[in-house]
C-alpha cells in the first residue's frame, strides 16, 4: 500500500516532540500487582481460596507473566487433589529464570505466602484482577479497531470491520455472565417453585408467556423461557400471520411492577423483538394494523377505505403505538449480528420474547463450504444458545420443502404428493397413537372401577399369571388392575365373576399390544422419507438432483396398525356392553336389580351401551387397497387407505369412550346403592364421574349426564398418555 507523507502540521508536532528534553509520556495498561500478589498468597496459604475464583479467573487474566505461571501450576495441582504450597511448587520453578539478581522464583513463592494477611478477601482480589484484565482487553479491542481502520485492507471493508468490532465488544461484555457450571439441586428446586408460584398467581395460570391463543396455551403452558420454538410450514400457509398475532398479543398486555430492588419487573405480557428478514417494518405494521382494526389490508394499501374506517385506523394506531413491539427489518444478517442486536435490545429496552422470520434468511458463520444443512444447524444451535443466554423464548419461522417446489416443474399429481403423502399418513397415525395412550389408560381405570362394583374375586388378576401367561402386555395390565384394586373391599363374591371380568386382562393386553405396534410404525413413519415423489439430493456440483415416483404407495404399515387399534376398541366396547348388562342384572351381580334406589331408574343405559358396541364393531372393518382400475385406462397412483383407516379407528375409539362413560356411571350407581367407597386410587375417578353423572335416586333423564361424562372422557383421552409402563415413547412423547 502506498504510504502518504504526513501533513505539515503533524510533521511539526513530531519534530517538536523529538527535540524536547522530557521523554514522551507512556501510559501503562491498567493493572494491580499488589492484588495479584495478595490473591496468590491467599491461595498458597489456604488452597480452598481457589474455589472462590476458579469459575471466572483464568491465568491470562494476570498482568505479570510469572503470576500467570504460578496461578496455572497452582490450579492444576489443586484440581489434581494435591496440596499447593511454596514447597510443592518449588519443583516446577527450579529452572525458571530468576525474578532479579537477588530473588529466585522459589524465594518469591515463600514471600507471597509469608506476606498473605487473610484469605477472606480472596474473592475481592480475584474480581479486581479480573476487572483489570477486561479493561486491558477493551483497550486492545480499541487499538485493533483504530489500526485496522488506518490500514484499510482490501479484504476487510468497513461493514465487516464494524461487525467484527461489535462482536468482540459484545463477547467481552458477556464474558462471565452465563455458563457458570453446575447448579446445585436446591437452587434448581427454588427456581422451579418460583416458576410454579408465578403460574399460580398469573391470571391464565401459565408458567410461560401467554400467546393469547387459549388452546395453544393449554397445550404448551405458555412460551417458556430459554425455549426455541420452530414454527414451520410451506409458503403462504400463514406462518407470519400467526407469529405476528402471538407477538402482538404478548406485547399489548405488557405490564410491570416495581421489584424488591426498586427495578421494574414484568408481571404480565412482555417486550417483544421481531426480526423481519422478509417483510419490511411498514408491511408488518400494516398487517397488524389490519388485524386489530378489522379492515382488509388490501383496502388499506389501495386507499379504498371510508372515513369511518380511517378514523378507526387512527384510533387503533394510537393505541398500538404504546405497545413494546420492536421490529428489525434488516435483511441477510448473520446469527452473530442477530445475537448482538438482541443483547442490545435487552439492555436498552428489556426483552421477554424474540421472533425470527424466517430461519432460512439468516446466514451462519464463515464455514460456507460445509453446505447449507450444516449452516442451518449452526443457526439453530446459535438461536438455542441465545435463548438460554437471554432467558427468553425464541420463535423461529421456517419454510418447508421450498427448494424442491422451486427447482422442479412438477405436474398437478406430483405437487399434490408434496402435501398429501406420507407426512400426512405419519401425522394421522401419530395422532391416533397419542390419543390411544390416554384412551387405554382410561379403559384400565374404568374397568377396575367396574371390577370393584361387581366385587369380582381378584384371582383372575393374580400375580402368578404375570409369568405363567408369558405376555409382557398382559402382565403390565395385570399389574395396573392390582394397583387400582389394592385396599378395595375385603369380602368379595364367593364364586368366580362373569366371563367378561375374567377375560379383562387378556383383552386389555391385546389392546396394549396393538398400541405398541402402532407406536413402532409411527416412529418409523416419522423418520422415513417415503413420499411421492421422492427427491434425491444432488451428489456433485451442477447436479440438480432427481425426483422419483413410487406410485403413490407409502407408509404401507400405517393402515394395518390403525385397523388393529380399531379392532381393539371394538372388543373393549363389547366388554363395556357386557359389564353394564351384568351389573344391572341382580341375579348375576347379586346387587339390587337394575340398581334402583327409590324411584330412580338407570337401566335404560344398557340399550345405549349395546348400540355403541355395535357401532364400534361396524367401524372396525378391515381396510384394503383401492379396487381394480377396471380396464386399465391409464396408470393411476395407488393411494394408501390411511385416511379411511384413521377415520374408522377414530369412530371406534369414540364409541369406546361413550361405552366407558356408561360403565363408569353404572359402577358409580352400584357403589352408591350398596353404600361402598372406591379403593383409594379409584376415588378421584369416582368423584369425577359423579360430578358429571350423579347417582340416580329419582326419575330423571340421564342422556345429558352420559353425554357430559362422555365428553369428559374424550378430553381425558386426548389430554394425557397415561402410564403404560414399558410401552415405547421415543419421538411421539
């Protein structure tokens, strides 16, 4: 690079300084040798002092090189479980260069220990040494900025210099603020209790930020701090609309109160940062304004609004202007830039949630040669680390299957295959599995209550059968039934119960086996790439990859698994009918006939139980592939009948839930008319049943009661997976 001559004014200054008698003033970097000596002496006197500073203090933080060496060797000795004293350290410094003509390193170590006055202030000494090291690092960053700006290398444009300087400054600012190592369990428990307390006191009883969407909050418990939430979908599916709704809902209810330290503390809602890498801030604001004012955005853009609508826009915009929602519309930023800007927003304005729209528009680090997949991995890893660092939830939007749809000109059939193929089959099966877990757990509990109502002998559930039958699923059901019936009535029927009670473990075990098989198939389907068409990625530069058709047949194990679940629900629905019938028949149950108490009559539910059982049997018919093309006119894809199988399984499951509601109501009536209590583990279920379907003591319609209880059971089936013992969970958990 060509060096330019200094200006005459600068040349005169340099010449005057060179001719001056006094030496040039040289500023030494900030340091405190006495604090370093005091800290090292305290550690040599009491090695436990190292524990107070080792989490944040490193050898390079010392200004004096010999102090760096002493601290490093001392730390290694103590971490190895050995004693660090001037005597034990002497071996490591025998050949070291003397400090001066009259003082060796060994003598210096002895002097450090002898002059140590106290170990109480070791932490303060360490903080002093650390703070001075940070100041020296800050000076180095500034010097590098100045030198690089003067040098102006071709490969470092000003934009990159600013980015690197900003990154170094924020890395320096965040040093030591997080990643503090292990946290004792008591502290973690305290944080968990604080979280539960805040959820209890909050209006919505949520531990996280409320999205403003009731069903989503019920599933997630709100958006949790340190979580990275990926909102993925194909283009134009409403990802940005959903994200802006959630962001605005959180920001508009933001409310703070003074904390114990006098600083404002967020008690509801939050400050939201929105990185809009695709849309401009004006477009995003227009979209939110349109939603809140309930005026189509198309009318706003074209100016086709009435005077009343314009007044409404002005009024809504004035209300929205006070909302703490901050938008960064810079496009093409890197994950490092995004992190730096998020940290700055948290310091200046506060931050409770971050939205990134969208993931693929971010750039990773400088390792571009590793491929886009590795770059996306780096970006998501960085976002998760940022969420933990800032202790805020981050919602990142992501596009699905965009490259495939843009790269190839697909026909109508293949385009539909991108949407309606195996991902939907896997999703339907997964939905059925998740509901089946709760449904089966509910069935075991209700049939246990029916067993107690019948006072059926427990010999049919004896522990010896666990090994004799040799079936792990039946053994698991036997254990569950014994657990529910523990501490039940001591006096039971003197002879065996009806067949429908004796075969109960077998039929429930069969359902449990069907569920385990469906879980295995769902796991495989979720992890498989078997859509139609299948995209084979490029293997060499210039290659666009290939699209292969597989005839539309994929996830072929999904519909048999759904059929097996439907058959299991139909069998259990039949047992519901039999349990209701036998409990109502006084000659069989040895209970009051029709379980009548006063004028109350409940026997009519037997007809409904039979109807549900028959409907479940009709639904649980085997699924087959579509029929012949009948002449072979053209080659049509063969669709897997997963949609039909799922519908039938869902119908059979709903029939079972209705049947279980009737069994529970009849069992509750039986316990009521005989004045008996349920075993302890079944008491909550009995209380819940009677809350929806009270015992019948006088003539009244019971249809509404049974429907309320059925709806309650459906909600329970979808709300939780229950306890299925050794049943696999994996990706579906």
